[in-house]
DNA sequence: CGTCTGACTTAGT
DNA sequence: TACTAAGCCAGAC
C-alpha cells in the first residue's frame, strides 16, 4: 500500500507556515463542531483548516486525539463514506453502531450515506455555533 | 540518521 | 473502472 517514492527526499521544503500544535487544535476544533447525525471527511477537514493536501495529517491527528474529540471522531469518514478508522474502536461495527444511534444511514455495511449526512465544515464556520475557529 | 508507513485525497494513465 | 504516482508530515524501526 505504500507509494514508495523513488527518490525519497523530493518533498517540497517550503512549509513550516503552520505549527503542528496549531494544526491539531484547528482539526480538533472542527471535529468537535460536527453535529450528531452528520458526518464529514478527512479531506474536508483538511481544507477547512487550511491544509487542503494534508488529509493524512487529519487522520494522524485523529489517531492521537484527546478524549473529548474521540467522542465525536466516529463522525469522520473517508471521502467515500467508508469507516476507515473503525478499527480505532476495536471494530468498524462499533463505529457504525455509534453513527446509527445518531440517525446516520448506511449504503453498505461500513459505508455511510454521504449524500444524506455529509456535513461541510466550511459552511458551518459561518454559523453562530462555531466557537473553535478564531479569525486569523 | 535514513527509510517506510499511515484513521487520506486527487490526478493521471 | 482500476491501478499508479504523488503530495503531506509525524512516528516507528
């Protein structure tokens, strides 16, 4: 599954614009705002925090998320609606049960109905409910 | 200290 | 439609 970049050191070096702690805080802030019964994707979160190409970092952030974020982390799925992070709960079925308990429907055993429940953090930023994302 | 992997996504072939 | 390449960046070895 590894892409195995041939040269290995070819990545661009122009980063360091976003401290990782700040990145994590932003990710967690977005995840906390996901309403019950809704789901969003890693890529959408990445875009919302200003790191559109760092979807993997979002996954990494959730892998080591604090307890409060863990409570709503099951509302984050991949762009296909699949419960890729389901094993973090021991088994994807547990994650699915959590989502179903909130009213989320599934199109497959481990695939949510994104068309019905997808929540876009970019739109929610404007709602009065947003509290974790200060203006830059 | 170098290399690979990963709760991902997009674009190209 | 399926598979490959590449981009991101922090850990584990």
